[in-house]
C-alpha cells in the first residue's frame, strides 16, 4: 500500500514516470512523493542505469524472477546520480 501511494504521488507530480523525469526531481520533490533518502538512491541509481544503458528493462522479461532480482540488485543506486 505504501509503495502504491508513493507511485501514485510520483505519477501525479510528473505524469508518465520516466528515468529522465525521475532524475530531474530534487530531494525535496521526491520526499513529497514519500521517498526516503535510501529509496531516492535506489530510484535514481536504477534510472541512471537505464539512461546510461547499463540496464535494459526489455531484456529482463524473459528471465526468471530470481535472475531479475540479481540484475536489479547490481544497480542498488549507491554512487553516481548524475546523468551524462
């Protein structure tokens, strides 16, 4: 329920949720969408991985759930949050 509320709030704020729109948000804007500091890091890390083509979501659909979890865990979001 909490994750859905955060997603709904985020969608209300930026419309269609895209990696580019997500990384453009300030910490304050993300906090207003119920993101904790840790969740901000994860979300920005995944968004940047997608933008930099280090993570291609279309490749995940054919993988078993356990492998998808492993791939996503590789992109925890700790580190570089900037977009080149």
